[in-house]
C-alpha cells in the first residue's frame, strides 16, 4: 500500500470584500437614513466576530464613507466584552433576567462601564440594572424587546407600558430603543410577519410619540428583503451579511456573496483496490481501484457525520465525494476522477460560490438543516483568517484612516 504524508493546516478563510459587498447589497434595499446593526452573535455566525467586526467597522468598500455599518449586536454579555471598543454602539440582545443579575454582576458592570446597550423585558430586571448603574455612577442605554409572536424572549405588548415607565423613572437608565423579532420573515407574503409588525407598531406608537429619539427595530435578513415596511429606524441583518440568502436558497435577485471558504490540505493519498472498505463501520466499499484522500477535519470540527457518503468536496475545482463515515478528526474522499491530485493540495470543504456543490446551501441540505447551523458548528480548531489576495471581481477595499 503506498501512502505519503504531509502536514498542513485546515482553515476558514473570510473575505472582507464579500462582507462589505453584502452591506452594499443590503443598503440598496433600505431607505436613506435606515441604520444597519450587524448581528455578530455566536462568533459572527462562526466567521469570527473579531475579524468580522474589524472588517465592518474599520474598512470600507469603494463608494462608502466611514464604517460600513452603524451598530453591532450580540446575544450575550460575554460576546459583547469580546468585541472590545469598536467605533460603533454594541447592543446585547438577550434580555437581562433579574434572576441572573447577581451571578452576572461582574459581566454587567463591565458592560455598563463599556457603554453597551442592554435589553430588558421585565420591570424587575430594569430595577436591578438601575441599581447597578447607579452604583457604577453611569447611565445605561436600554431597549425593550417585545414578543409579538415568537413566544420566546421579550415582553407581551400589554406589559410594555409598565416596563417603559419603570425605565423612564430611573435616572440611571435611558430608554433608547424598542424592538421585536420575526418568526418567519423569510417566507414570501407572510401574513404572520405583517401581523407581528402591526402588533409591534400598535404597542410602541404611544411610547415613541411621548419619548423622542427612540430607535425602533425589527427586521432580520428575511424582513429586510421581503417586508420593506418593517425597516423602521434600523435593521438587524445576520445571515445575509455573511452572503447567504435568508430563504436558504441562492436568489438571482440578490447578489449576495458568501464570505466564508473552508479548506483543508490533502494530508495523505492512498491507492486502494476494488472491494476495499473505507472508514468506521465499512459503510463504503470501492467498486473500482481508486485513490482515497485524507483530510484532517472531522465532525469535531463541524464537518458533520451526516455528510458521510453524501457531501462533495472540491479538489482542483472538481467534485471529490466524501466516502466512508466522517470520523471525529478525519474525513476521506474519493479522488478516482482527479488523477492530478497530490498530497498537500487544497480541498474545499465549504465553497464561497453559492452554486457550488460544496456551498453552505448544499451542506445544509445534506445534513437536513440550514446554512446558519452549518456555519455555527464549525469548531474552534479551525483557524479563521482573512483572505489575503482578493480575487477577480472583488470590490476594492481600504482601511479607514485612524481617527
Ligand atoms: C440572529 C438575530 C437576527 C439576525 O437574523 P438573520 O436571519 O440571520 O438575519 C436579528 N435579530 C435578532 C434578535 C437575532 O437574534
């Protein structure tokens, strides 16, 4: 049996210009003046929050002045702390729960000191936050999350007035925004989304009329493209920023560019005879003599076991199917149709071409999920790096001058 070995590193390559391009696509759907709050929760959907925040805050594509976006948002206090001090406001979307205030005291004090905008969904939590802010000698900007149909976090519209008043009464709090989240905005003509929007507007209008300069926001990627009436003062794109259509199908009307490419080197190539089994459980047998390529990435890295004998990788731009079970640290591919493949060659596990057989859309389909989960599953062992050389068709990008 002949085998050669090579040591290389798998990597997740992020294109800054794709991120900036996607912001431009999003802006083209918005009225002038509507702010963009980039969702960088869950490590920027697995893309690396530090890297994505840097691209969106400190770089500009041609034709754009200043940071590409107006705010950043995360789910948790820890994620907010990890962002450091970007030049735009940072929103923590997960409502503060008063039962956790004691445990989270340090994290909250840090968030208060760093000027984060915090979310509340109860008068009790607002009271606790007010006491902490007073102790820190700070005034905290807070927003209220309304539940208009997700039945998840947020206050019911009937309780909004009471919470708003409890915030307004506290000198250490400043009511800065009101928001809600849609349950199915990516569906065309979703009546449910329109009902959610109507409920939201009905509940917030009296408060917004009384208190000036409140930021109203609701739209995620689906609503940005499909429900223009939901744009209000600010939108909160996530998946579309990363170049994936919220319908989870590439769309010809929206030229989004996937920002992520995931590659790994071929670390070994082994010639096997027809009838040889590959991997755990002998789930695949070679029908002909062939060559099997080994990739040092497995389900521990988010390349799911569900891809076994299903997914396709690309080597020299040619499809190389995954054969045998994906194991924790390794994946094997059939190089039978790629005689030129040699050890050290780059294998594309997740392609940035939306129509590629290894696109995030395709991987999601093979695993019975959505591209969101494919991205979020990519493990910590995979280094995220910025794409160095821009490829044909990329927009020019420049670093903004340091203030
Ligand atoms: C994740 C999230 C978004 C972004 O949703 P996408 O569908 O990825 O655009 C917006 N708002 C909230 C509250 C979220 O949690």
